[in-house]
C-alpha cells in the first residue's frame, strides 16, 4: 500500500570510508521509503567516490561530501583532496550541518557511526534534536567482534550518545542471529530503543536496455569481492583453484571498483589463460548477475549477505578479518545456522579443499531452508517504523515489528 506524505523529508547519513556497504544499505532504505510514501523526499549524505555510478529513484538525491578512506592500520586519510585530514573533516562537517539545516528533515537516519566519522555529526545532531527532528541510529547485524567493539566504543564514549541523543536504534538484522552490542554494558534505556527490523531484502532491478555483460544463460558461479579494496585473498584463492585444472563450473569474477590497479592487472593476466573464468571490474546491478548464478563466492559483507539471502543462493563465504572481524562473525554465525557455508583460508588449508568446496557449492542447501521467521522483513519494517514519525498523532510506542524472536 502507498501513502501520501507530501512535503515529508528524510535525511540519511553514510560516512563511506571503505567499500560500498554503507551507501548500498542507505540507497535500499531510501528507495523503500519513496516507494511506500508518495510525495516523500530522501536526501543521502555520502562520502562515496562512486555514488554517481548508481541510479536513484525519483525523489531520492544525494550530496557528495569529500571522501576519506580508512587504511589497514585503522588510520584515516583524505581520499581525493591533497590536503590535511583535519581540513577535509572541517569541510565535511560544514557541508553536513548546512545541508541538514536547509533540508530540515522530519527524520534523520544515521548509518552505523553514532557521531559520524571522527565526530563530524555532533553539532548537526544537536541542532536537529533542538528542532524536534526524529533521530534514528541504524546498525547492521554485526558491528565487529564484541571485545574489539567494546574497546572502541568505550574509548569514544559512545553509549551515552545512544542514551541521550537518539530516539530509536534500528538493527538491520534478526535478534536470533546476532546482537550488534553483544557483551557491552548497555543501559536498559538504550535496549528499549533497539528494534530488530530483519534483513533488508533486495530485489532484482527491471531489465536495463544494456545487453548483459556476460552470458547469463550458461551455468556459472558468481565470485564477488564487494568493493574490492580488501578482496585480494579471496580472488587469489579462486584463481588458484581454477589454475589447478580441476573440473569446475564457469566463474564470473567481479573484482570491485576499489581493488588496487596492480591487483586488477594481475587478475586479468591470470584469468586470460583460463577458459572458464570471466572477469568484470564492477557492475552496479550485481543483483542481475547473482539472480542467474548457480552459487556465490563472497567475503560476507552485509549487503552481499542480504543479496544472497534475498535471491536464495547457495553461498561460500571467505570473510576478511581486518580491519574489522565483522565478516568473520557473520560468516561463522551464518554457517552455524546453515544459511551459508564458511571457508577459512588458514595456513593449514589446502587448495584441494577449496576446489572441493567450489564443486559442492551449487548443490548446497539454499538459505531459505534454514531461515528464521521474519528474517527478511527489514524493508517493510523500516517503512512502517519511519511512517510512525510522519504522523504526529500516532502512538510511537505501538509495536509494529514482528521478527519471530
């Protein structure tokens, strides 16, 4: 059902320091909101350098703030500007604040970082709260390994922010899959604000006028490194498996736009001698490729995980373990529940084991065979949760979410 919400505005913040995950999650939420509420407008604040490569629905637009990238050692640096990081952060903060003041949103959704990158949202959040804007923090299912997250958030004193600033905390996952604030001393008042929405279901976009970049009719495994900035190990293992000469289904390998140029060149060179491996740099409509795949090899980022679940594809997940262990935690839990299989490329692991896993992949049980009730209800629930704040007289404490937990 579609409701009219003329003049209602939603602002979404996505800091985007690494990969594509934050942007794609925010884009999914924005599209769901404008589809459900006619007349509503959504503006996304993003630091992604490739946000312009994605298409957006009517009434969704974006403001691109200067990019910052997180290095493997955990430090940050300016992405495009050859200026000091502090200057870049000052520019970002100013753009964010002025955009929020001029746009005057009814609802402000902040993705993952309670105060934004390096606290850049602090002033903006204070202004929005004073104006009566509803403030929502959106968390993915797994933030990081609990000990690491507890240490990080304690050093930044973030729990009081959740208690004092935010009206609600939406967890884009299922309460029986994982608690993103596990093992943290979370006040009861914060727990009461947490609502598990379920995972954000993805749909395959309508066919574009462009011809498919690969043959979608012949069987293939889709290998996706997400943004590609940290996909070297997984891509190397896949290429090594095919270089053994073992009998394997054709692979369509998507490197990702942030893979290092030298690694991209190496991948193209190695794949050129393999008849059953095709290489793409990037495809903004990855759902089309995944829909036709017999199985998926991935690193286990949140968005790829959502796509795997949504399209019900057998998956082999090889998670990264730095700079965060988020993918490792998600892959381990997914394996425990039986919605995906994890492959651990430890020193003791032989390439023969990986070859066997690839051969078995198309025959694995589909995720739907192990999903919990309410697992994929995120888009619908986010729409309903947001809608409560567009009706001033509505009972905001009315429970509209059932996650089966």
